[in-house]
């Protein structure tokens, strides 16, 4: 392969101002052919804004973008695509009610599809998705598939469009380990073909597994751009945060084995086709971790516990009294909170303000006749924003204008505000930066000490081990193990998750 003598895509002195806020200030970045370049920084550091400017989704207020050495101004992402730049934005912008195949080739297909073309396109879609280990009905609506599948379709689509540059904003946030490995294989082959890949993630392991170079932003400014081989993890974290962080170590945590009385008991609840009947007691002052692969039934279990889906058998008791959970309002009235996995679809009300998003569950719980005054609203949203370090220029701004990680913290704040007795968290640290990550783990422990019952679904086993007093393992939509004491270790959990594989 010829040695590249110039970057394929460059940003020079890029700046972006939203209102009074400098989201990006004097940032330079170079992307070289054949490199995987990680873009790192805290929630709100300006990562998404930078890639939006590089790929035509935003215009810059200062500086310039150069493609193969020549200044360019992309009108929109479509024009960037025409120049060989494929992008997956943090907010997936596919069309849920078009088919998988249509989404995959949206924008680069003939406007009118004949029958033959449709068949050919479906065939091609199947071949493309097979590279990612996905064997699905490509004629079905995209919206009928899980977030993970939608994410893979978005990635596959960007890869198809990227002749020179592939840009991925947190592509792995909803993928499991096997899917991440497949994505990395695809990235390596694109790299070998000489593409430049720009990749945003909050998973440092992934940064070290695949990147050649890193660019680190802090508060909209460039901290450093350099080869990864010269950096340690501690260096990277320090540059992102501007300080060192202390990770919660299991040994430093309080005794997790002493729990309070049973708060809720789920007895034999299940839903045909979704999750097999399971029985689980949740105690006050206890965290129950839920482990399992994507699609193992973890999320379905949480949805039954919160009345999003209705169980077709079994019973629920709250402090020994029978409880009917036919919809989420029943759950909220019983003091349950639920922070869902797919926050974009199920959680955030994009056009409502940060304040409204935080108080909405509390308001619903109080009833709309007892409207919270503006002062009460400000006090509540201010208090939780501070506790969770939510960075928003103003609590009046629409929440969709916050960075992805800060939106997630808003949803967590919403459920903490109702002062729940049971809190169900589905992947609470996805998309959250390393600093805030440690903060959320500490928050979970604090809530447990305050006497809440928590059910936490997480793919991050080190975390699960750090806060759980029990771990239930889901496999093939069934609860297959309940681990306690010494058995709460990543090795035992992995074994329980995988148990079936050797046997089959
Ligand atoms: N359209 C907009 N209007 C107003 N402010 C915005 C807009 N887009 C982004 N911002 C602000 O600019 C800052 C940078 O946001 P950006 O989305 O680039 O962060 P990020 O580094 O991608 O964070 P995350 O890791 O949470 O995704 C944030 O403070 C955000 O609230
Ligand atoms: Mg972002």
C-alpha cells in the first residue's frame, strides 16, 4: 500500500458556539488513511459537535475543514457521503417504518424500485448484514428489531457509504461483546483497505484494543492528539478529566450481604414468547444484578416488573400486599422507578426542557391536580443536576440539545426525584464518561445504603460485582442462576452465561 503523505480529512481551528456556550474552540484534528482514530472526552466535551462539523451536519462558526488538502464546505451529511464519508451519528437517524433493506441503501438507490430491484436489494442487504453475523428478515420494518440490530444496520449503512472515511459516534453503546468483536473485524478490514476511521467511545478497553491514535477534548478544547502506544490508561483518563479519578473498588464498599426485609416479591411472573416465568424477591438495602447476553431476556424481565409489558401469569406482592401491575402508572404509584435501556425511544422527551424532563415522573406520581410550582421544579431539577453533575447551559433548554451522556443522567434524575422504593436500572452506565461512570456506581451504592431496593441490568461484570449482593443470570429468556457470596465474580458469571454453549 502506498504511504499516505497527507491526511484525508482535517479540521483546522474549528469553533462552534451555541448561544453563549463555546461547544468547540480552536480544535484541530487530522485523519490519516489507514488509521483508527479514537476521539475521547467527558460527556459534553464537544465530540459529537466536532464530528457533525467534519461531516456536514453542522456548519462551523470558525475554522475550516479540508478533504485531501482542499477546503470543503459540506452542505449536509448527504454531500459528505458523496465524497466518501460515511457516518453513524449518536442519534440514530434511520427510518423505523421502512424495511431493514430500504434503510441500508436509503439515499443511494433508484427512486422507484421495481420488483426485480427489490429482490436484488434484499439479497444484497442479506449479504451485507451476514458480515456482521446478522441473519434477519431484511424485508421486515427496522423498528420491529432491537436497538442493537438497528445500531448494526446503521453501521453497515455507513460502511457501505464510506469510500474514504468512516465516522462512528458511540457505535458500540448497545452491542454485546460478540457484536463488538465483529464490528472490530470490519473496522480492521476497512483500515487495511486504507480508510480512515474516526471512532467515539466511552469504553477505554475498546480504545486500546483497536485505535492507533487518540484525540482528547475537554470543555470544547483540544487537549492532545497523539499515537496511543505512547499513552497509558491513566494518562488518557487524566487528560479527559483534567484530574485523576478514584474507581470504586469492591473491597472498599460496605458489607453487601446484610440486607433489609423483602420489599417486593415477584412470583412466577412471565410472558409467553418474552420471558419464562421467574420468581424473585427484592429486599430493601439490596442491589440485585442481572447478567446475560443481549436478547437473553434481561430487558423483558425489567419491563414486566414495571408494567410496561403485562405478565400473563404469576403474582406480585409489595410488602405482602398483592399488587396489580397492568401499566407503568401502577408501578410509579407503588414507588417503582425504571430507567430504560433505549433512552432515546423510551425515556427522553426531546422537546421538553431539562427541568420538565426531570420533574415529569414526580408530577405524574403526585397527580396533575397537585401541580409543582415553578420554584419547586427549579429546586428539584437543580438539586439532582448537581448530584449527578448534569451539564446543561440552562434547565430551560430542550433536553435534546444536551450531549448524549447528559441526557442519560437526566433520566436517572427523573427517577431519583420520585424518591422510589424500588429502582430498576437497565444499563445505567452506557454512554456515560469514565468520571461520571464511577459517580453512578457510587450513587447505586449510596441508594442501597439508604434502604432502596435496586435491580441493575449491566453488561459490565466488574461493575455488577462491585455493587450486587445477588446476581441473577438470564439465558435464552429464562432465569438460569442466582449467585450469592463467593460466586459473585466475573468468572462464575461468565460461566453461568455461557453454560449452554459447550453442551449444545
Ligand atoms: N444544538 C445545540 N444547541 C445548544 N447546545 C448544544 C447543541 N448541540 C450540542 N450542544 C452543547 O454543546 C456541548 C457539547 O456537546 P456534544 O454533544 O458535542 O458533547 P459530546 O462530547 O458528544 O458528549 P457525550 O459524550 O455526552 O455524547 C454540550 O454542552 C451540549 O449541551
Ligand atoms: Mg456525543
